[in-house]
C-alpha cells in the first residue's frame, strides 16, 4: 500500500515483485500494478514450489533499459532512497529495530546498525 501512495497526480505503473495487492489497488485505481519476478528480468529460469517461471527476454530488455535511466533519476531527485536512521549499539540494537517496527514506529526509514568502524 505504501508504494502506490507515493505516486503523484495522474498515477502511473508499479512493477511489484510481491504480487498484486487488492487493497493497494483500491487506494489508487489510477496506478497500474503489474507483477513480475526479478529472476525473469535477469535471464534466469526459476523453479519455485513446483512451478517453472521461464526467463523472459522482454523482461530482461525492460530491466536493461530501466537500469540505464537510474543514475539520472537519482541525480535529478526523481528517485530517492529511504531516509536512514542509525540505531546505535551494533548488533545488540537489532531487537530494538524489530520492536520499533512491531510498534509501528517506523515510516519509510531504513534502519542501519553499525557493526564495525
């Protein structure tokens, strides 16, 4: 649901590796949600739980085209990474991060745990 809410006016297209979510689609009918498996865009066949997902030349070409655009999208600010929140304490702070997630005290931040200097 979070991803569809990031689109501006006019909607767009969301490529999801997690599947189509009916609640998300209901929130933004102007956003086309399309399922893909990252493996198909890497030129690899995937066998998962007895189902074979063949490699896709079309998906691979689309991914190659998109990846060429990424540096400019980042440079122009059209694509931004999540804000980073450093949780002090190294690996000992990992349970704190999980607790914050469980309590809903994280909204789009990336938790980072420094384990070495």
